[in-house]
């Protein structure tokens, strides 16, 4: 007579509890529960998933909480500081001679 396995098909062994602070849910992946694993994948956990810029072939460190380095973040989200100051300086003298 054959012995039955100690586990049922489709069930995983207990991997332990989530390593996030004050969380006691069962681990799903990378030591996190389902909720914290999802947050980790999104880069919202204290230890981010990636630490480099996501721009193609850029290996610089990320800027703040963005997925881009400082250079690519500024290029995507706004003008550099020098370009923003130049139009403001040109606009002020143009308004002064209108008396």
C-alpha cells in the first residue's frame, strides 16, 4: 500500500509571514504578501525594485521617486532652469517701452 502525500495538489507549503513592518500575512513572492508584493513591483516600498533610470541605455541613478534620472526627468517634465529664465528676461524689457 502506498502512503499518501502530506499535502494536497494545488496547495503550497507555508513560506512564512510578510517581511513588511507590522504585516503577518502569508508570503507570495520576494518575502512579501500579495499586497506588499504589488507595491514593491510598483516601486512604492522602501526598498525599490529598480535603482537606475528606465530610459533606454541609461544607467544613472533615479531622481527622487521618479523612474527616471534627473536629466531625463527634466527633459520629460519641464524645461531646464536656464531655458526657463531666458524667456522671462526677454519679456520684461518688451513691456517697459509701452508708455
